[in-house]
C-alpha cells in the first residue's frame, strides 16, 4: 500500500551519471528518475520519492518494472523500449493514457491517496552521447497535470451548465423558445428521414391577463408553474419536447405521432387543467383556469417545414380561442378544423 | 536536391514502413484501428510548400515540430489544417467536445500523436539508411503556415513533403509531413539514398 506521507531520505547520488546536473535535479519540482541500459534505477529525485512513498535506498538498483510491478507489460514500458532502441525522446500525454506511475498527492491526511494526473516524458541520453560516454541512460520526467486537468474539467462543466441554462425557462423549468426552435429543426429533419409524422400542440392559458391583474404577478407565476408541471406529467415520452413559447403560451412536440394521437394528448391536457380547478374569479367565461389548444401534425406523405407546422398549430389555437376558448381545435393537413370540447 | 522517380519510390517505401509502425502504436492508444497511408513524397522549396498549402485551405495549421540531428540535420513538422489537428485528437480519445473549447490537454495529446509518428518515420529512415540520429521532444504550434515554415529564413532550403492520411473509426484527417533540411543535409541525403539503392540492387 502506498504511504503518501513517507518522508524520503536525501537520494543517494550514484557515481557514474555525471555530467548531468544532479544537484539541480534533486530539487526540481517535477519527478525525475534515471535508468541505465538494463532499466535499473540509478537516480531518483525528491519530488518523485515523496509522491511514490519510497526511499531512494528502496528504489536504487532495481529494474523499473520490479520497483513498480504495475508497469510490467504496460504501454509505458513498450514506449520506453522503443525510445531506448531508437534514442528518440517520447511522451505520454494525460489525455491519451491512464496515469502510468503509482504517484500520489502528498499531505492528504485522512483522505484516500489521490493518484496524480501525469504527463510523462521519456528522454534517452541520445546515440552520440551514449557512444561518447559509454553509458545508455534514460531520464524519465513526470509532470503533475492534476491542477490543469481539474481547471479544464471545471471550465467545461461551467460551459455545459451555461449551455443548459441558455435553453431552460427559469420560471417554469421547461425548455425556452430557443430550445424549442432548435429541437423543432432537428425533429422535422428526423421525421423526414424516418418517414414519420410529427405532432405539435400549442397551448394558451385562457384570460391570463385578467388572472394576473386580479391576483397579482406572484400568483400568476405560480399558475404558470402549475400548468407547466401538469404538462410535464402528461407529455412524458422520452422524445417528446415541452417548451414555454411566450408569456402564457406553451408548445409541445410529439415525434412519431399522427394527428389522432396529438388530439389524444390534447384532450388529456384539456381535462387535467379543468380537474386542477385553479380558481379564476376574474374570468368572464367561468370560475376556474382553463386552456385553449391548437393541434397539428406533419405527415410523411405531405412534408412541410417547421415554420409551416408551427403556423398551422397557431391557426388552430386562434380558431379555438375564437370559438369560445376552453377547447381544442385540430387542423388536418387538408385545412379541415375539428373541435374538441 | 533532385531525386529521380526511383529514389522517390524508395523513400515512399521507407516512410510507409515508418507510418506502419506509428499506426500500430496509435491503434493501441485509440483502442480502435488507426490506418496511416503515405500516398506520395515530393521535393519542394519552402516557399512552394507555403504557397501550395495556402492554396489548399491550409494557410493556418496545427503543427507538431521536432528537431533531429546527427548524420542529417532536419526539422520534421507534422501539419494539419488548424482545426483538424484537435479533431484528430478527439477521434483518438473518442470524445465529442466542441472544438472551440479550451484545449491545453488536447494540444499535449496532439504533440504525443505527432511524436509517435515523427519518431517512427525517422527511426525507419535511420534504419534504412544505416545512420545515427538524435531527436528532441515535440512542440506544438498553432500558427500560419508561413510562420511555421518561414521560407525567407533559408531560401535555398528544400522540403521533403509527404502527404499523410489518418483514418480512425471510418473518419479521415489529411495531414502533411514536412522535413526541412539544411543544404549540407540535402547533399548528404542524396548520397545516402544512392547507397541505399545500391544495396537494394546487390
């Protein structure tokens, strides 16, 4: 088991590795380990020892894969072998590899040891220098990229959050108009590809201005939240989309649904809003909050674009309003209106 | 430096051996088969390369640069159209992050991909020509191709230009590998290739 807090002794500085500037390497704020031609450790610095929880005496002279058995057969070892053979430096970046070496964050008393995110550079002494010195040495440098990785993760999470926030209506928690426009485009394309119908419902709360004027905005907001919550319970298939389209207007996209299915969902909404029975004493038409709905569907045999579908659903909604509210009008592709009370 | 068709063919073979080894190493990382092919090798001047790439929509590039020294002094530069370099990394990682997002770690990954490729190709060259080369670590540059190749720096300098095609999980990225050789190394390379062809004949 790793002991991240083990204090390393001053590393043994072995003979035979000059002319490398060893004194500076010992104190370098990055991990340095040097191995000889038979992969035995001939130098290791303090940074490295502190993070692997060993002493220099424990590592010196050991083949690397014996000192760290998890390296046996690893990608790191195969790269090290190639690098030693060709004499060309190599690197293992954090993004493309799991951390190769068992190095842990020091000073985390009471916490499980955290493995460092690592970038590793393998730097062989080079053919010419090896020939001149008669020594086949390779320096391995380990950089702790944990803070960079964490920072990038944090920023990416924030960007994702902002991306999400830009698509949600803050009052009701359902999608906003931007989210709806984007999903409308992609759902129209998907419906054309799959030769499916695409259903749409426009929903408007009746006499909402009078409601707001009478009860005040906080109660009006609560009414919007209640209706949105109800819609969310009714519109629940994974691909269905619900958004707040404007002030008291909501829109629902129902992929793979013909007009008859859209009417079924609309009827359910009409019923459930009545059953919710939110008092609306200021309504000229009755005592409770009601909604009007416009239903339309794009059929595979008569394809249109998202704008045309939206226009037909909107026309149907106006027809429902004009016919006295608290009802749904469904507009078929032939332009025939059908009213559901 | 003038290389005849036979010599260019031999060079293409040497490079193909090198990228074959790189493809093996990259496949291990990607966990998916990475295909690398070298369709052709050409010798051009630096300004010809700069003009050619500007015309081919590669005026801005992601480049990985490595210096090699010894029997040949060369700078090897692997170049991709600016945004395609990071796309290659994403193909390797299998991620779907938007390209405009921060990419410090991706740049590091790109330098690893370049390092693997450049090392393999140069090792193949060194083996074939029986020469000794030393290499340096890679650096990444996101810059105009003119700044990467700086043609005015060495007007007589020639470039060995290699088209290179990456294919990961049915997605493709085209890159260019340029070896910038100083004048002495151009002569040396010609002689080495001559000896290499002689060895092939005997």
